[in-house]
C-alpha cells in the first residue's frame, strides 16, 4: 500500500511563511514542512523517553545498561 497524505490546517507566523516562500519553491514546501516536522517530533519523542528514564530512576527503579540500550535501539528502529 502506498503512502497516503492528508491536508490539515494550522497557522504559522508571518515571518516564517515569508521566509519559506522566499527560500522554498512552491512544489517543494510540503516536503520541507514534513521533513522539519518529522525531525521535531523525533526530538520530542526522545526528550519524553529521557524524562521517563529520569522519572523511573528517581522512583528507585534501576535500569541496566542493556535495558537502556535496548530501549534506544527499539526507538531508532521505529523511524
């Protein structure tokens, strides 16, 4: 099955829109926005994982190095 897309509506700041219009050709804007959003979502997901690890550690739960490496590997395989 091919990749599907969907149209969504959201607002961006005028200065960001102007810069994108100046720098990115009209036919490439969706691709640029998708790639930027994917990178940002990956950062958010990783920050969340680190926060969870810190939380667990603060609760006294000890994680082995192997468990941490396995968790990071699993995260990387998802993208």
